[in-house]
C-alpha cells in the first residue's frame, strides 16, 4: 500500500483550516471588459514617460583605452576573487557563486 502524498495532506490541512476559520474556497471573479490585454495596455500607458528623451551617447577615445592582447586565467581569477561581496552581474549571479565556480574551473 502506497503512503498518501504530501499534496493530499496539504489539501486536507487547508480543508480543516477553512473549516476552523469559517472561510470558504472562493472562485476567481470575472469583470466584463477587463482582460489581461486591457490590464497590460493600461499599465503600459501609465508607466511610460511621454516626455522621455534618449540621452546623448557618450563618445569614447578608443586610443586612450587599451585592452590587453589576451586575458589569462590568472587575470580572470584575480578579477573574480576581488569582487565586492554584494556584486552581481547582468545575469544576476551573486559574487559568491562566481568565486566558488572560478575555484573549480581554474587550472591554477
């Protein structure tokens, strides 16, 4: 005989909670004329700044900013190892994760 799953226990628990609190399970309300699309259009309209002006692109002197010919594993290790503890990249990965992963992937 198979033991009841957690899902069944969860359903039973919430049934008892509703009985004790006197609350009933409600169904979703539907309002005529309001759809996901109309809500999306509404919030897009109120969240858009009609007076927004794109900033002027900053010009950069490429000659004064030189990149190294190559980046060694040691350079990458040093950069990742010196990250601020609260730093996250555009991918949202926290600094601690990058540090742990560099330790496992470097040949140093």
